[in-house]
C-alpha cells in the first residue's frame, strides 16, 4: 500500500514539474508579428473604410449610442 502511494506521489510530482516548466513565460515582442502581416499591411495601408463605425457594435441609430458616447466622454447621463 505504501509503495502505491509513493508511486502516485512521484507521478504527480513529475507531472507538476513538466507542467510548470512547460508554462514558462516567453517574452512577447509585438514586433515579431510584423513579418506575418507585412503583405496585408502593404496592400491595405492606404485604404479607407466605407463604414466609419466598422469597429463599433453601436451605430448612431441605436438607442444606446448616445448613452455610450456620453460615457466615453465622461458626461453624466440619465435614463429619461
């Protein structure tokens, strides 16, 4: 019985060590991604989006648009 417990402890220790050493953080350098997107950037650098709200989920005709705009600008708002 003691032998099984020792074997389980060794297995758990080995597993823990392999997980910890495998998860070592690598320094992230955003400039490493530039070569991956270089062609795309060169093709699209001068393009202008047809939709100025392309990155937003809210549009000027949405009910929440004015509320979010006030929040972003630090203007107090109330439900009225």
